[in-house]
């Protein structure tokens, strides 16, 4: 058994970290369901689903590093092996959970919104096409968020809270720079055109490319982490 | 023979503070070495660098013939159990099981016996255990792993005397059957003295003593009795320290005594008592503190 697989198994030992990813979305879904049954709530829960699953994925990715890394290093696991095993598991989790989201979306569609016209898992323009595209989109999106969270966790382990805040500020500045450049070259029309004409396949590619970039960033950062 | 641990000119600086200063050290495979020194001497930094958890500012480190930093082939043959080890949110049973996956020589039998002997509750979260019990978890893992290079940094913080003795006994018993290189950092010097085959003392980031433990035993003796007799006995011998109260005097002779010396001491009604390892370490660190840094290593190594 390779060290990567051992690390993935080690990560799954606690289970709570990865199982916790579903707790928030499940609770909000039940709440939406209850509100829909009583006729009090709105019938569109996709926004809350996206927000909570994104937040949970980020936190799960970060915890997979901050909680597990020190003891793994004590057990003679190299940083690279730890990162590779954790990334491997994140990919598998994204694939399986993405499939779960797809199945729930299909059930939701087939039952007319759980018999209550409630749309929680069906996200317009993102998770609304053929099942395999929904799956690939969920997979790429979850993988991106988990990898991003892992990078946050590594930054925190290496430079503590100060580094984490600097990392967040750097990302905000990068986003601001993109906005300024688009404005400078009067490129709003082109940017709008890009996003409105982006196909599902293009979106999956974009998410996957960003996930790879996050993984590369995390890999470069973890090499000098000390515990 | 390739040293199990070979460190050459290792220096570690933290923002202007020197934690390790040109440390050079070779440890042969199959030995138990005590890494001793005062708080802040650099023991933990040294162990962290050897384990690949920390990076040296200068110098080279080789474990089992290769650099440990990022080297999975070397790291899988090592284990590093430290005081206040951070554990994941696992139960005792899960922590021990997870550790067993990473070590080819892992002994389930030894782990089970140690878990019983330390009375560790298998289904309790490690984070909810007392400090001493968390230390015991580290000891179980550190011993059952049977890693070729085993590093312990104050592994028994919070452990009671009975449990500490259990650790010493089990370490020695398992080491006899499965020799490995053990480097143990501790402040409980006299308690652990019987384990050590070699002693390394760090002081302010420098090696001030590096010698076989057998060479230290009997290397210095406290001589006490009537001041006139003590003066007669110590004449011509190297004396580290002497204290006089009224007509009684106590002096430390820094030389091995033979049977003739002992017979003469008895005739002079003098009381002889070998210095303990702890007293020798205190002496080594104290002398190093009072000496110019460039002289300490050579002086103490030859002491």
C-alpha cells in the first residue's frame, strides 16, 4: 500500500471532517422542506445550497491540513506524500459527493421538486443539464473548493493568522486588479460575453483549471511548512 | 559503518536568535543516546531538524545515510514523539491503528500490552485525555513502531513515576530484542541515566559534551571529610569544586579513582561518592556558560 493511500486512509479515520461537509446542506434542505410543507418559505433554495456547500468544502479542505498534518509528520510521512494523499482523497470525495449532488438533483427533477415544487439541488445554469455534465460540474467545483481550502490550511500552518489574512488580502487584491484591468481596457462587454456564452463544458474546464492552480499553489507552499 | 544520525555544522537562527550553533554529531546505529541540556539549549530544535520537521539555516543532516527533509524513504524509517504532540480528533484506538499503517515493523502485540499497562481508555478521544495519558499514547506509538530511528522529546510530560518506570523498562526490554537508534531528550536525567549508552549535552545551541555514558560513570567523585584529610587526598589531582564548613570539606575530584585511591580514602576517614549524571551535566552546562563559546566544545568533550 503506497504512502498516498495510507494518508488517505488516515484522513478518513476520523470521518467527522468529511462527513461534516454534508451536515449543513442537509439541515438547510430539511429546513427548506419544512418551510415548503407549511407553505411559509420560498421554493428556491439553490442559493443557500451553493453558499453552504462552498463554505463547508473550504472549511473541510482547511481542516484536512491543519488538524491532520502534525501527527502525520510525527509518523514519518513527508509533506509531499501527505499533500498528495490528501489531494487524492479530496478528488475522490469530490467525485463521490458530486455524484450524490447529481442523484439528488435528478430525484428533485423527477419528483417535481420533492412533490412540493422545491428547487434546492437544481442550480440554474450550473446543475441543470444532463446528469453527466451535472456530475462533472459538481466534481470540478467541489475539487476546486477543497483544494482552495487545503491551500488556506497550509498557509495557516506555515504563517499562522497573519499569513492567512495576508493570503486573503492578496486574493482580494488580485480580483481587484482584474476588475481594474477590465475597466481600463473597456473590456466589460467582452467579459460579460465570455461568461454568458460559457458552455457547461467550458465551465467545467475553467473550474478544473482553477482547481489545478490551487493544488499547485498548495504543493509549492507545503514544502517548507513546519509543525 | 554509516552513522544512524550524522549532523555537520548545523546552525538554526530564528530572527537573530541562535537556537543551534555549528552542531556536529554522529550517532552510531543501535544505541540509546540521552540528549540533555537546560531549557532553551536547543534540544527540541535539534530533534525537529533531524526529524525533518524543521529546516537548518546552515549545515547538513543525514539520517540512515540520506537527508531526511522531504525524503519519504528515510522518514518512513523514523518516528518522532514529542512533548505536547498534537493529535487529530481521533480516539485512542484510532490513533494507534492509524500509526500502525505507517511502520512495517509495527508490533500489535507490544502496542496492546502497553495500552493495557498504561491503562489507556481505547474509546476515549485523545484530546479528552489528561496530559499524562496523552504522553502515554505517544510512548505506546513510539515503542510499538519499532522504527530504526526513534526520537523522543520529553515523551513523559505529566506521567507519574510508576508509568515513567514502565516506559524505561519496556524501552530497554524491547530494545534488547529489536535494537534501534534511540535519541531521548529529557530533564529527568538521573531517572533515565541507566538507559543511556551515550550522552550528548547541548548548551546555548552548542554541543558541550558528547561521550559514552560509561566514560562518565565514575569520571568525577565527591570527596568529603576532615579538611586536612581532603587536602591531603586531593593534592596533585584535578579538583572542580570544593566547599568548606568549619573543619569539614567537600571537594569534587575530576579523575577516576582506583582501588589504591579508595583504600587511602578509607584510611583517611573520607567519604567517596561518584557524581551522578545529572551533576555532571549541570557541571558541563555551567562550565560552558562561564567559558568563551569557542572553547567549550573541546574543553567539555575532553572532560
